[in-house]
C-alpha cells in the first residue's frame, strides 16, 4: 500500500512555489520522492525554497516564471525538461487576490487576478499537456478554493477565478482521460499563509471566519501535503475531474 504514494523518479512542476501552500506542496512532493521544479514569480523565492528542499536531501531546481505570460511559461517547461528530463506532475498553484466592492474595484485588479489565477493555469496546462499526452500518463492538480463553491462579499475576481478553475479542471479531465492523464483540483479553505495575512491581522475578521469552521481552527500550510501527494500518486489513478476540499468542514454547513 505504501508504494501507491511514492513518487520516486517522477518530476513535478509547482507554480507559485515561493511561499505559502506552493512551498508546502513542493516540500511534500520532494519528500515523497519527486524531483521538483520550484516555480515562482520571484526567482529569489524559488531559489530559497529549492535550497531548503536540497538541504533536506530532496532534488529541486528554481525557476522564475510569470504564469500569465505564454512565453515565460514555455520557457519554464523548456527549463524543466532540460534540467530534469521530463514532466509527470503539474501543480497549478500560482494565485493572487484583490479584495473590494465591485462598484469601486479597478478594472486592472479584475484583469490581473483572472490573468494569474485562471489564464495562468490554462497556459501552464497547455504547455505541459503535450509532454503528458506523449507519455500517455500524468497528473495535473489545480489549486482551486472553497471560494470556487461558495462566496463572500468583496471577493468577485478571486471567487470567479476559482469557480472557473473548477470548470477548467473538469474540462481538461474529459479531454485527457483517454490518455490516462488525471486532472483534479484541491479546494483549500483558510490556511495560515501570506495570501491570507490581511484577514489574519484583523482579529474581528479572523475570529468571525474561524467561527464558521467546524474544526475551530485555520490549517497549517503543511496540511496540504497529504492531499497533493495523494493526487500526484498512483493512489488516485481512477480519480479525475474531482475537487478535493481541504477546509475543516467549512462547506458542510
């Protein structure tokens, strides 16, 4: 049974891996045996996470990438293939957030969230897809959110991008199932990450959100490790087009 979760010999790309959930997932995949392309918008962040993985005995390379730019994404794939030889796993995690009322939100904020969160996942999947199609095997894991299933005020761009991410997951799952490629999503709830710092630093907001979580707490970044390794491994070979929510019961009300 334990062999089902091993990733020895596999190569994974994790976008947005310079901090937060991306960093935690890069570490988890490396600990499971995968070689990891640590991709981040800031190369320095990718280099730091890569050094941390290597210090623990894992194999990783750093890559700077703008996931919303097709040329940058193509270069990321080229660099991964050149350094690690192949690609078996793609984790589309890169994401940003812009909060505010719809009527006063700048068009540029909407465009940037959609460009990074949704277009970025599509561009990365499009670029990695040919490698997986040729191998007739692979795993694509899109990082959605509970905000893809429910909503909160002043989250229009983010919630819209994550809802669309779930639909992208289902569409790619249908297109690629015949090639033995699994496409699934993880829907994180509230994690103690930099992306949520604004919420964490407001006691009233933090306590209100925590009160809605049946388990009574926010998750540590490391708690995303098990789900991502499961979806990247042979343990999930007959699972595709699904969203695995990791949210402490938030959606169970």
